């Protein structure tokens, strides 16, 4: 069983991950002045996450009329669609979870205090919760959450492999995968928060799994509920610590000892009740907006169902239309590395693999299995600790049989390949309004970059 390595001070790996987080934050801040089609820092799904903040914290209600009019001012037809399609009880719709707003609320309130102070000093600054000041604070907080999630994930991997292997694996998953995009270009999405919550969950699990009991169950329930608040399917990970205890319970029953089984059932019940309590704000919102606290808003709209008996399992992984492995090949060896991790920690590797399969099935069953406007398989980002764990073991195995040079060479190629896709997606595919093709993912990825570079140089020369 893996035990978390306790360190008295911040390690070199910790400092490098903190530095990476700082760089991502700096990149975001430096790009704020750039022109944007919607004239806002928060866009896409992020608007629906964000509108809870001014509506609840400043207006004290769940009427999003003003928020939608402000953030979608560039698209009056969209505002009209929202206003003309109320929920079953006549409220304006918002099917997106409230969890991100809960995590962002400290940063939003800090921005509001600053806005009030500046206004008191005579600076004519709006204090309505909409402007760039508020959005900057909230999105900066989102980046910091993502960085904290990476740090926790690194420490989980560090408990299993060498510091260097854990650090390189964490860096490659972040930079050769799709997380870097959501840490810089679109921090208004919920995925950095998913990385934080899942990283904290795995970190807590490793620290507490040899100390089962009520306190540990309370912690698991708290974290499981928080994961579900961010994205309900993320809460599936709550089952891991209790599934890991099944072999001990079974051996106890065979030996005539019911104690382990009773303890397991008791702790699972406690964790489940706590998770439900933590998740209850979402159910309250569902009830207030849609009239039913037990029914997800995603089930109200025709054609937005889950097709559990016909999941698009192959397409989600291998399609040019944002397939996980086709867009970001780094995730394939990362999952393969779980077989190596199994030799060292069977429970963590086996349940990590099961967690990936569960997310894969849920995503594949959804009508929007291609995950909308996404930089690859964005909904899999909650599996970041699983990916890092597998890749770290594969790296350690590779170094023992070949060398670090092989790791750095292959890793460098994947980093460059992902950078080319980042540029193509951000400046072309995200606005192309068509499904990506294999040509986009191969030839155009290279040609677009050099064409973009040429246009950039020509623009600077004018």
C-alpha cells in the first residue's frame, strides 16, 4: 500500500509546479487587453457558471435576466431564446451546476470589496458584479485552483515513484494534454476546479486510507459532495475508498468476523449522507429554477438525453471529433502505465482504471459525446490524478530500461505537437463552426501555425 511521503518543506517539484501556475496566471493576465468577439473574459459555458455570483451574492435571487442581457449583448437572438424558453415553473433556465460559483465566491467577494473601495475613493467603477475587475479576480482564482490541483496530484504520484518521474509525468499531462488550455485560454470553464477537487480527493484518500472510521468517512463525503457540485459525474469517485475495503470485508466474513463489513457499511453510509448534504445546494437550485430538486435540468430538453444502451465508446477515444487519444496522445500511454502501477498499489491502480472507465461510459452515453466546443476530451480532466499516476509509472519503467533521454525526447515531441494544436484550435477551429477533421489534426496543424506566424510578423511590420 502506498503511503504519502511527508516533507518538511516545499520540494523542488512543488516549486516548479507553483512556477508553472504563476506563468499560466501571467499569460492570462497579459492577454486580457486582446480583443474578444463577445467583449467579455467569461464566455461559453462559463457565463452560466458565473451568473450565479452576481445574482445570488449581490441581487439575492436566481433571476438571471440582467446577467444574460449583459453577457450575451453581442447576440440579442440568444438572449431572446433564453427569455422565451422558461423552465416548467416559469423561471429563466440555467442547467449548469452551481459548484463553480461556490468555489469562485471568495474571489468574487474580494473583487467586490475592491470595487467598493475604489468607488469610495472617487474612481467611477461599476459595482454590479459584471465588469472586467470581477471577471479577472474570478478567473485568476480558477487558475490558482487548477495549479493547486496539479500540486496535489504531483504529491500523490510522488508517494509512489521518484520525485523526478512524478514531476515529469505531472508536467507532461498538464502541458501535452488539454489542461494547459483551460489554465490559460478558457479558465472560466469548470475543469480546473475538477482537477483541484479530484487532486484533493486522491491526496486525502492516500493519507487516510489506513485510518478508516467516522472522521475519514466525513472527509470523503465532504470531498465527494464538492466534486459532484462542480460536475455531478465527478462524484462517482466517492465510491473508491469503500470499494478498496471490500477485500478486507470479504476476508473478515470468511473468517467469521463481521466487524470489517459493519464498519465499511457504516462509513459508506456516513460518507453518502455527508456528500448528499454538501450537494444539497444544487438540489435547492434545481427546485427553485425547475420545480423538482431531484431531477437534473439536462433531462428537460428534448434531444439532450443520455443513451445508456448505445454509448459512443470508440468515437469518444479515437474520433477526429475531439477523441481523447487522437487530440492528445499523451493520455494513451498514461492509461497503459496503470498496468505497471498495479504491481505497486493494486487498489489505487485498479480503482483508478475503473474511475476512468466510469467517466468514459458516462461521456460516451451523453448526446453531446463530442463535448461541444472543446480542446479535446475536456470532460476527462477530472481523471488527471489517474493519468499522472499511470504516466509516472511508465516513465520510471522506461528510464530503467532505456534512459531519461528517451523520455525527454518523446515528451518534447508531444509538447510541440500539442502546442501546434493549441494555436490551431484557439485561432481557427474554435470559431470554424464545423466538426474537426483528420486533416485539421495532422497537416493543417503544421501549416496553420506557420501561416499564423507569417501573418503575425506581417502585422507587426505594418
